[in-house]
C-alpha cells in the first residue's frame, strides 16, 4: 500500500510539473509579437521556477528537470517561430531543437547549482547565465537571437525608452528579475502576516513594474528636451516595395530586367523634387552582377537612366552579386573554386549610386544567416549543408565585409545600409552609428515565410534599433512590410502585406551618440563575470555566500 501511495504521489507531481512546463511555453508565446500580450512575460518563468523548486524538494532525477525545461522552451520556440517551417521543414526542426536546448542550459545550470547549494529559491545564477547565453548567442557561429527576451517589447516602445542606455539586455534583466521576485513572493506568502504580505507585494509592484515604466517616460522626456534645444536637420527619403514573389518570380520566372523596371516604375509614380534618397530592398537587383564590370550590367544602366531623369536623387539598393579573384589575388576563406586555381566570392550586397558619379559604393552583408548564407562550424558540419533554411536574400556560403560601412550623401546625410538579418543585432547596428550614420536604412526580403508572424516580428524589431541609437529608420522590404520609424520607436508609416507600394517620409537626422552606442552591451559583459563566478562555485562544490 505504501508503494502504491508513493507512486500516486509521484504521478500527481509529474502531472503538475507537466502543466507548469506547458504554462511557461504558452505564457512566453502569447507575450511575443505579434500577439503581444507582453504582461505575461513577467510571469512566464514563474511556472519554470516552480518546476525547479519541486524537482529539488522531491529529490527527483535531474533528467526530469531537463525534460520539463526543454518542453517549455520547445513550446516557446514553436509558438513564436513556427513560420521557419515554411522555408525549410528539415532546417526548421534543427533550429527548433537546437535553440530549445541552448535555452535550457541556464535552467540546468541553476538546477545543478541548487543541488550543490541545497537551495531552490536563489535564482540569480539563472538570471546571469541566461543573459550570458543571450550575449554569446548574438556572437557565435550558430547565432539565432530572434527570441532575445528584450525583443518582447518591440510592440510597446514607450515602455523601454531606457534601451538607449541598456539595449535589449536591459529588458531581459528586467523580465527575469520580476519573475524571480514574484516566484519568491509566492513561495514566502503563507508564513507572512498581512502587513508583511502587503509590504512585499507593494515593493514588487513598485520596483518591478512602476519604477521601470516611470523611468521610460522620464528618459523620453529628457530626450525630447535635448531635441528641442537643437535645430532639426531633415532629409526626404522614399522606400520602395516591389513585391516580387521570392519563390515564383524573383529567382526564376521574372527576368532581372523586368524586376528592375517594375521597381523603378513604382518609384517614378511617387517621385517629386524633394526626394533626396530612395531605398530599394534586399536583392532588388538579381542575376549575379559582376562587381568587376558593373558599368555594363543592364540593371545598373536602367537605374542610371532613372537617375538622369531625377538628377539630384541618391539610390541605395540590395544586390545579388559576385567578384572574381584576379591572378595573384589571395582568395578569401569563403571563396568558391569554379576552375582549377580560379575563385570567386558571391555576395548579398548593398550598392550606393550617386548623381554625377560613375563610382558605386558597395557594402557586403557582414552578419550572415547561419545555415542559409553561411555554414556554421563549416569544418565539422559540411555534411548538413543540404538542410539550409531560406530566410531571405542570396543563399550559400557568401563573402562578407569585415565591418559596417555607411553610405554618405553629404556631411549630415549618412545612411547605415543594414541588410535583413543584421537588424536583429543591436550592438552591431551601433557600429554604423559610431562611424557617423545619421539614420538607419534596413533593406530586406521577408516573403520567404508567407503571411505569418515572421515578417511582422522582423518589422517591429526595428523599433528597438531606433530607440537604442536614437535614429530614424527607413525600411524597404521586397515583400513583407516597408515602413518608417521615428527615433523613439514609433511607427510612422507602413505598407500593406503583399502589395507593391512606395512611401515617402521627412526624417530627422541625428549625429549624437547614445550611452548604448558608446558603451555597448555592458549588462551582458557583467553577466559573464557573475555567471563565471557561479560556475566556479559549482566546480569547487562549495556553498557561495553571494547567492541572493
């Protein structure tokens, strides 16, 4: 009878743990754009912390902690990025599983440390290791930072105006700290008297929610004061959305000449004498343009003819291009051999064409999509290249520029040509600003995923880059949504999905640098130090006195 009772108790525990595991995944999914029930993110990790608490209390195997944690993060990944499946089923499965395993690492670190320390209520190790995980996930070969926790506020930029100081890591820290305090408050609730409950609840609400929101409004107010004290310098910019199907037309049935002509006709129908710069989307010019002989490319000639009609306009356009290495030139690591001893590099590039100049300024996309534009860990994973995912632009192992490069119209009008996936990397975008960019120009091709949350999420993430750098954003998408954001992350204009269109906007240029631009992801760097300390404590198997 005692054995049966024990089995029933364990079954009941596992039912509760399963429910909690699902609850974390569902809460995090519902909080994410475009659903955007963002308050749920402040309770999303609480069920996971209870799983950790009960696994430790009931002395269950660590395998159960791994299983329930993995289930939570798999639900989160599937619920928010299921649209990757539309591009590649096999590649999507790899992405879902790998990202869920990586997210589970901080949870398992917490679990093992708690077993050594004999305490399930001290959660700072999880917070610092999670932020460390996000920091490295922005910087390694298999980078996929789409679900960085701080991205959850992309739909509500008014809430996180202090990102100009912290970047998205500040949002991640805020979310995890509130979840930590809420979990600890619930666990400690019963032993407290009424006055203690009220006091601890008030402190949680004030410092966890009201203070950060008040700080956001304060930072916004101070920024507006700085703006009012300076003379506004503006530029008139157009973004074009040609809306060419990436599966049926762009790289198959529709010629490169026809695509360019369609794009220019859309721009022509919206042109006026005030437009200073036009942005065309990622890979707007297809057909593998030869960078050794651009003057003779038909699509470049078409653009030049358009510019002759409007002799003061500057143009940024995405390009599918290549460059052959001449005799004696050393091929890059990404170069492809097409004949014995002959090499070339393929690029996902941005070109800048100016009036009264035959020169073309070129930027080659630097941050490439793993498994799409480059093979991560190429020396050991060559055999999995066939599972590449189509997430935009040109596919294959591409050549890169080593650092960002701005396009300069004049001393004040300097555009950061950010190509698709690069717009997810906040600290990388600051490098354009450090080099003098006065506004951000995102060019992308979001039609690979169909009418799903993917292109909507990608659109909204631009609001966070605007706040971090205090720059206007002009966004040109082939398919998806083209748009303008102001320097406070507000969406000013946007196109409809799957519709040829063009937008014009007078944008304010900014030459100043925010704290985040100057200092980068300091929270992530400090997190590494704290996480290393806790890891050291785990290794030496001693109880740390610094685990609040």
